[in-house]
C-alpha cells in the first residue's frame, strides 16, 4: 500500500491542529497579538519613541495635542462658546478616540498576517468539536476572530457558513467579542480605575468568549434544534509566507473605516453632545450642566443604569446612549460631559497621570466595581449602527434580527447587574443601590428566556407527535 510522505506543512499541522496543543497555541498567538498591538508597537507609535541620546520622536497623540493647542491659540480672542465647542468638544472628543488608532491599526495588520499565512483555517479545525457542542461549527471562529478587529467584516464573514441557523447565530453572537472600536473604552477604564492592569482587557475578551458559548446554547434551545448534526468541511490552504503588502492594504482598509467614523459619526456626535450640554431647551446658555438639554434627555436612561453603577449619573447615561451609535463615542462623550476629566489624562503616555485613578473615580462618582460593570454594559450590549446593519443583511429575517438585539441588550444588562451587585456585596457586605428594581428587570429577562425555551420544547414535542402519527 502506497503511503504519502508527510511534507513540512503536514508536520506543522500535526502540532497546530492537535486536540491538546491547538487551543493553548491559539491562546498564546492571540495573547501576543494583543501584547504587540496594545502594549508595545501600537503604544510606541501613539506615544512616540525616546532615542538613546535623550531626544524623542513624537507619536500621534503628542502631534494631535500640539494641533489642538494651535487651534486653541487661534481662537484665544474668539467667542468663549465657539472656542469651547471646537477645541474642547470637537477636537477633544475626536483626539480622545483617534489617539487609540495606532493600537487598532497594528492589531488589524497582525490579524491580516494570520489570515494570509493560513493559520486561521487551522484554528477553525481545532475549535470545530467544541463549537459543535453549542450548535455552531468551526467556521464560526473566523467571524469571531475577525470581529476582534471590527464587528462589520466579522459579521459579514458569517456568510461563508451554509447552515442557515448557524450563520444567523454566528452573526448575532459575533459582537460579543470586543472589537477595535471598544479598545479605547477598555483602555480608559483600565487606566482610570485599575492602574492599567492587563487582566482587565483579558477578562473582557474571556467574558466575550463565555457569552458566545452561553448565547449559542440559548439560541440553539430557543430556535428548537436539539442535537442536530452539522458537517464541517474545509480545505486547508497551504502554508505560505504572508504578503506584507496585502496585510498593509487590509490594515489601511479597515483603519480607514475607523478613521471615517471618527471624522464623521463621532465628530457629529461630539458636536451635538457639546451643544446639548451647553444650552437649555430655551437655547440659553446653561449655568449648570445638569440643567442642559443633554442632561434632561439622558436622565430617564440614567435611572435604568442605577442598578449597575449605583448612582444616578446623566453623564454615564449619555455616554452609553451615544455608544450605541459608535462605541468610540463612549470615550468622547465622557470627556465632554465630565468637566476636567481630560486634565487627568497624560496624552503623551496614553494613560492617566500617576495617582489619578482615585481622582477620576471621584469625578465620575462611581466605585471600581461600578466602573467594571459599566464597562461590561457598554461592551456586551448591541454594537454600533454599522454593525447592526451588517447583522441585518446577513441574518435576512426580522424576527431573528430583533431577537439578536434583544439577546445582546439583555445579556449586557444582566452581566453588568450581577457584576455590580455581587461585587458590591463582596467588597462592602451589602448589595448596591437599585438592587430590587434591577433584580425585577433581570428576573423578567430570565423568565422570558425560560418561557421561550419551554415554548420551543412544546413545538418540538408537537412536531414529533405529528411525525409519529403520520408514520402510523
């Protein structure tokens, strides 16, 4: 009998697709991607590089700060309202977001390298047995990983999945993976409340993975499919040296979409937020920010956030609402709404000034537990409008689409509620503010899920009875 000699690629596959080694290797690879993009190369590009002779090459953030100061100097004798609107509102909000662009761009480049060399296909093979247990397939891992860069192409990548239910489930669950737009939000809260601790970012991604598995189980159960087999067939491409030019073009393409949002959607949102915070409904300058248009609009939403942050803060509510338009807006809106917050950020180091964590907590008037819960609420609730549009086009069913939004909103709120209330109980010995109203809301969410699951079981039993009767 003829046997095919193993080539170099087969020997590598024996290691990368090994059922015991494949997953740990994938975890290490993704850890390196985040370290390089968010700790080393990305940060150097943003901050600048200090040379051995003591001189330094300024990065993107210092250059943007110089530009902001130059514009402020031009408007020094202009109307104070116009100066505040342009310098603090528009430029300040956009710079707070664009300052994280190098981190996002480096991550886009590294993910493109992994895709081009053929490694991501091997990851799909490794994770297929695990994903099958929750009603997905190995092909789902590709959209999930691409979503780390941006949710829009990640969701669109689910169209390669032939099984309709698996494609729809993948499209609605992909946004649970924090995308590049959410990195500024994670970085802000990790620096402000947790001294830039690396475990914050790792926990957010790990939580996203757990929520994907739980969400897949719920979708599988509610949709009425039990133990349905799906077949996973994929042609593994040959290993090749990745094209640096191709990866560069992919990085620029995705990065341009990020810049476009910062220059359009985020710019408009920050401008609108600044105007609404400045004026009352009579278009008179608000003496107190709490009397502004923005405060009156955001306050009703602030009541909904009390069970997850412990305080009635229209500023946090306003940031969460604008975050539904684009997640980067959370950072920009917080910078606009909380007066003096930008003074606590060392833009040259792309981090908060040393010892500023407690001061920022005082400005926001929330605890570390509340900050963690608020961060999770923003990460795991529905993504930006662009991602929702992609989700709608891939799902192609209104019931599934609105069900996906309800799942995301319910999941984000429930996770944030339990994190805040349980964390507050552990740290203070008592539940946090809004415990009972939040418990009622979460109970309604869980009760609805149970009802849908039981209703699904009844439909399956009825279908089984009809099919059995037809055979008789």
